[in-house]
């Protein structure tokens, strides 16, 4: 009954907003019209006109629509009364005032669109405006008549400086006869020539020295073009490079070698704008540097420049404290961390950090266990070098990449009523990114992970580990001492529209080879050991791809696919828990809560150990999300997710969980939902409501298999809160 009442309230509220949206014209002056819709269309003769790009030239747009359909912000504004009460002011601030059609703005838009078409080479373009009035509302349609494009016919370069003419003669030019005329191409040619000359020592050269003269040939639809580079110009060389500190502190807190390694301006070489920017970029990425300024002084009556590099450093040491609240499956608690950081440990901008963290959770509902809550203490120390720490690398390679080398050591202790767990982790890794590229790389040279279980309660052993009826080998494996020695390589690419991440790692191969070479003995389970501890052996690969399918001014359609495969072999029959996949949650199939989906058609039998049983060796995520701007800092989203996890082997404790290619479609879980994002620019708060649509844990002929047709909120609804976008 309560659900019916709530649903009625939602329907009534929605209808009220629609009615308010219809009454938004009440405040318009007499003779004015609400700008309901704006369209930009091109006639059918030419299909290479991108009208979506040209919409940016429209000066006056209608009120924003949620999901390109409902003008809800306008409806919120219309709900406000005419007086200045608090509620009315709030509604006006949250909503959006009606946009009244302005004929002057429309005429200016016609001229802007015509100019934009002419800049693209359609020199005879015309733009017509059609208005369609419906009561107090009006639709504006801008019809583009591009005409035939014009092409470059004759191209001539007139360069007064013979030295520059000789330099440019060997360079590839973007402009050529036969290409479609475009103002953008002319601007790019100016920029390319300017950049080239500034990198050849022409310190005082700028693009205004380059001009164009164009003659239009109407009959042949052609343009005769002349590029003119005016005046004589001088090339400058770097005479010296000097470093200085701030006005208050003249000391340089960085070693001379570090200063020279990050400086790309070289004595005796020509001035270069690219080398100047590289110097700024490399100093800017040093954590110890707060501010960098590079000034040039010219020797009188010469072409020599002195470069003075001012480097101001941050305070080296900081201490921070961060409290947080925790909630694990309804068990509430608190955590806090204290972090010390030194950003210039060896006067080379090395970052050293030491973090102490403690956490506590009150655990309830565990019968038969000691009255003990969850406590966790950890110590984490990291040392990061802003460069490659590896021999035999050439100086040119070191300076052509932005690299860091990281050393980490972590010790974590966890005490629960069921068990006590200790984890020791040490690692050495490299991260680098080529200059001016969208690519980045990571190489984990060595990562050691030692898991030690000093105590397991007798109740837990009896119920799960020593129980002969419990055949869950995954559960038992994850409560044994374990040693992991792994290596890994990762690659990422992101250009703002396409993002790709891939990673491959392997563990235990070196130890396995040494065990066989030196004839090590196996334990009772057929495993080789190191220091009386079995080590893990596996290979794991992950691939993640995200692409914008459609992108508008306020709308975006994004596709994502994530694939992961891990295979235990040799010394391991089961993948370590930390390396296993799980599904569900804010970044996966959002109709399920985290770690509540899969593997395959497996249905959870014991909620107390589902964090172990609902894991797998294979993962697939498929997501499509439509994102739109709502109002103020609020954005909305509608999404459809599909995916699941599987095991490679057929484990008795996870019936129905094994991956089989011929049943993958029947094993896919599907969900749909709506999301709200609060965008503060520097971070995003995300709220997602997901509903199950297809649940593979139930038989196909069962109503529970298709929650889309037979929905049940208490069973099928999942709420997620997260920071950042899901992909």
C-alpha cells in the first residue's frame, strides 16, 4: 500500500512539473515568444556539413532539457510564485528562466553561421531563418545552403628573408594546390611556420609577420593564394644558463645535476620555444618545485641570450590527518590516518611518505565467535624518484620521458572474530610517459606479497575449513599462509575521447623454475615452498576500453567494455583472493551490490562467506551510459549494464560458475538505471540507482530470471554512492 501511495506521489509531482512547464510563458511580455526549439539543418546537396559542430555558433538556445526530452529546470522555475519569499527565490535559483526569442540574436546567428561556412571553403554560402509559432511558443530553424566548395588553385610564397626561405624550402607544407579552401588550414600553416622558426632560434618571431592575399575565381570555384612573410629576422643563440632562488631565499634547494637534467635550453645552441616549454614542464612536475620562471636577457648589439631560471621550492615537510567513517555490510566503524611527507628528501625532489592508519568496526550478528570487533593497523612507506633509477639508459631517453621510480613497503594487520591476518608487501616499479603523447606505461619490476594467518577461530575451522561436507577449495586456499612474487606491465592511452587501459602480470615463474632446477621437494598438497610457505603461480591479463559514441553540447553517449582473465597453474590450483575478480557495485553491473553477482549462474548459499564464493577468474563488463547536463552543478545519467564473472575450473563450492563459451549469453546479468552526479570540477559525487533486468542465478523459465518483466524493489534495486565517474 505504501508503495502505491509513493508511486502516486511521484506521478502527481511529475504532472505538476509538466503543467508548470506549460505555464512558463505566463511571465513573458506581450508579443514575446518562448524559444521552444532550435535546429540547424543543411540542404540535401552536401553531406559533409557537420551541423552539430555548427550549433556552437547559435547565439540563443532554448531552455535545457533533461535527457534531451523534458524541460524540468524550466518547470522548477515556473513553480515559483511572483513574490520574493525564500521558497520562490530558491526555486528560481534552482530552475531556469524561460528564454524569450530575440530576433536580433537570430539575425546575428545567421551571419555567424554564414561566416563559419565561408571559413570552411563554402564562399557562396547562404543561411535562411524559418520560425514556426505555436501559441506563445516558437521554433527557430536555421537552414544552411552551403553551395559548392572552393579549392586552392595557385599557391605562391613570398618570403623577404632569404635565410628563412631556405629553411622553409625543406619543410613539408600543409597548403597545396587542389585542397579545399579553409581558413582553419591557413591558420594552421601560420602556426606551423611560426613554431618551426621559433625552434630554429628566431626568438622574436611571431605569427603576425605572416599574411595572406586571396583572389576568388567564381567561374572555376577556386582561390589563388599568396603567403607573405615580411621583414628580415635574426636567429638567437643561448649564451648562458643561470639558476636562482626566490627573492626571500636565494638558496637553490635542488642539486646541480637535477637542475641540469630538467633544463633543455643548451648553451651554444639556438633558442627553441619547444625546449623552453619542455623545461617548464619538467620543473613543473617536480614535487619540490612551487614556481618556475624563465627570463631572457639579450647581450647588447648581438644575437646572444642569457637564460635566467628562477626556481622556488615548496616547504619540504608536511603532516596531514584524515578521519573517515566506514560501513561494511551494515557494520559501522571509523578510521583515521596520519601521514608525513617530505617532497625533497635528497635535494632531488624525491618524495618520501610515511602513513600510519588505524580502523575499527563494531561487528554484530556472528554467533559462536568471540566477542571481538574488527581492528586494523597499517604502516605504509613510499619513496618516489622523479626519474628513472636504472642503469644503462641513455641521457636522451631519460630526458624524452616523464618518469618516476617508486619503492614501497606496507605492513597491515587485521583482527576479526573469525581470524587474524597479516600482510607484508614490498615493491619496486616504474611509470613513464613520452612527452607530448597520450600514452603512459607502468612496469612492476618486482612485487612481493606475504600473507600470514597467525590465528583462525575453532568455530570457523569447524564450520568451513575442516568440514568434510564443505568442498570449497577456494575458501580453504585463502585461509592459508601464502607468498606471491610477481612482475607486471601496463599500458594506457587517453586522448579525451577514447581511453584504453591494459595490464598483464605473472607470478611464481622464477620461483617455479628455481624449484625445479634445484630439485626442491613438494609438500603434501604437491606444492613447492619457499621458507615453508607455498607460493602462488598464475598469469593475469586485463583490458579496459571506453569511447564516446556521441558527444553534444550538453549530452554524451559513452560505451565501455572491460575484460579480465586470470589462470592459476603450476604451484596453484586457485587464484589468490586479492587477484580474483568480483562483479556488481558502482563500477560494474549496477543492478547488484558489490560482490553479489556470479560466478556464472551460481546463487549465494551463505552470506557470511560470499566475499570468497562470489569471485572468479574471468570477468566481463559491458556498459552504455547516456550523460546529460541538468542544471547548476547537477548532471544526470541513464545506463544499461551487462556482465558477470566466471571460474576457469569447475569448483564444487561454486556450482554453475564455470565459464563455457556456448552458455555465455545465458550467464550474462543485465541491469538498467538512472544516476545523479554532483560536479564540483575537481571531483564528482555520484549517486546511481540500478535495477536488475536479467538475473542468471535463476532458471530461464522462472519469473525471477527476468526482473525486467517481474520487478520487485526489495530484491532488484541497488543504490550506489561513489566518487568519480564509473568509466
